[in-house]
C-alpha cells in the first residue's frame, strides 16, 4: 500500500469516527444516537482492519525478502531497508 493510499484510508476511517462524535454532540434523539453509533463503529472497524492489513503486508514483504535471499544462496536474509513510500 503506497503512503498516499495509506493516508487516505486511515484518514477516511478517522474522519468517520470524528463525524460520529460530532453527530453525537450536535444532535439529540434516537435517530441521531443510532447514526452516531453507526459512524463511530464503522470508523473503528475500518481503522482496526487497516492496521491488520498493514501487518499482513509487512509480513508478506518479509517472506518475499527471505525467499529472494534463499534463491540467491545466502544463508541469512538481507537486513530490512526502509522503502520510500
């Protein structure tokens, strides 16, 4: 996931949480409470899902690095380098 996509994804999920909180503070009633709860829940689910996606992608990169090192005949994989995102 590129850094622009990462920022947009996490930012969108965080914005959903903020919108839910703002609805809760600005409006009263059962409908506003339901909308607020829905927005906050969806935003938090999005944030957690994206965090798990990031962990999975980093594990995939590590596995690929190890496979490349094994194909090249090295016993130890190359040290991790930060990718410019």
